[in-house]
C-alpha cells in the first residue's frame, strides 16, 4: 500500500546494533532519521512561532486529530487550505489519530467495537469518534502522515483486556484503510500488546500484513517500568518490516531514544521538552535543571555553551532565572526552544554517528545505566 508521494530509504546501518540512518520523503519535505518530532497538539508547539521552530531544525511535527476536531474543527482548517497553511508550517506534519485520548481521557469515554463515545473536556458535549471519522478528520487536516485509530490499553491491564484492545486496534486499522481516500497522505498502523510478548508478536504480524508505508509501536510510556519499555522495543522492532519507518510513540528522554535507535526505531515524539520549558526547567547534559533555583541568580554563563539555540546565544542563566521567577512568558519560550533543540540535536548527532560508523562507541553510555554527559 505504498503511496506515490511517499518514499523511504535506508542510507546507513550500524554494524554492531540495529541502528540505521534513513530518509522519509513526504509531499512537504524530507525527514532525516533518527529524528525527534516536536508536539504541536492544537496546531501549535506551545509558545513558539513557526520561524522559531524551523531554527530548532525540526523536520516534522505532530498535531492531534481529537483536539483539532474539538477546536477549531477540521472544516475551519480545511477551508484555510489545510493544517500546513493554517499554522504557517511548510514542512511535514504527522497527525495522531486520537487513540491516545482513548487512554488519557478514560474517565470521559466509553469504548465499544464501533468506536469511542467521549464527553468533550472543553464543553462537556458528547462526541462519537470512529475509525472512519478519525481518518475523515485527518484527510481534512491534510497531514503528510495520518495515524490509524487504535486503542491504547493502560498499565497495568489484564492479558484479556490487552488482547481485546489489540483485536479492536486491528479491526479499526482495516476500517481506517477502507475509509482512506487521499493519495498524498500516508497511513501508519500501530502495534499494541502491552507488556505481553505473544500479543506484541501477534499485533506486529497482523499490522505488518497490511503493507503500510510505516508502523508505530504504541502502548508505551503509559506507566510501565522503564525496563519493560526497553523490552517491548527490543522484542517488537525485529518483527516489523525493515524497509518501512518505525515510530516509537511518546518517548522524549535521551537514554530511551538511544536504546530505541539501537533497536531500529526511526521516529520519536513527546511533550516533555515544551512541558518542562513551561514549568521553568531546562534539559542540559542529560539532566533537568530547575531555573527557579537560586543557584542560577548570579550565574552569567549560557545554559549550554555548545547549544546553538536562541536561549543559549545572548541570554544567561541568571537572566532566564529572572524571567522564570517573575513568570515572564519569554522565559518559558526560551526554555522550550532550548529543550526542543536539545532533543533534535541529540537525534541529529545519533544520525551523524550512524553515518560515520561510530554510533555503538559514541552512544554506548546512553544505552546503559551509567550517566553519560556530552558524548555527542
């Protein structure tokens, strides 16, 4: 089911791990992987303009079907010329289907084989989201990659509950593909299965059987222990087609990204960098620094002297501390820009290391329990 506007090439492989450097061609540009994707849930990466976002070297961003459906509505976006024009972003966009909201808004929804009944978190109105509706919304939004509607089970969940979610996910995938009629948009399927290896194996086999342009590993970062997440990635990746991109959903920490890349993952997304920024924290040297801390009040060094972002060029830790302590919006924007640049640089450095044949050496510390600092 390859799309005419969509192409995937493996450019280089690591000789001692499953890491690979690839390129994904979309109607709105090429994404070079491994790559971190900033999250712009409502068509905006919070507090950051499109021009600022480009300077972080982001190549693809993520927006959310469910939230854009609620506000402003897909018709508004479609009438504006699609999500790219609506938000003034010329590069690729991936839209999540709303399946994660089935998980995160569990208290507000009711799930059956037909779809999910939601009570809108915005105004309390009833919403019924089906696989067909999720695809219809994403076609109207005009994203480059649309995710199939899935059911993400929580952790912990019983084997029978996870099996039911898997069966529903596979059935919904088929319905999504039957409803999809947009040639310049790729649909990715999602592998579920919780922490049950045999269900992950079955889900990977079924989803791979649809011959999709790409596949995501879902149902991680939902409360399971980190070692379980690593195990899921390690065991699931080899079951997926090698000639298609692999996307690990909801991951945005350095160690987990490095471990996933070593096992063959290409794409990542997470709200962590902007969420930390909005709460006054910066990602530096693999640590999280709270800029409210008084130790920064007279520290006139940049956050990270090696970082090319706007926050680290012209502003000091003392100044950002001042902004955060006084609840100035500029401080939150600068920290968000830095954190996004931090993760994008990290995945960019991983890619370069793969191309140069030194990934396993340069990034080995990030794949272990030992603390790694600036090996990139």
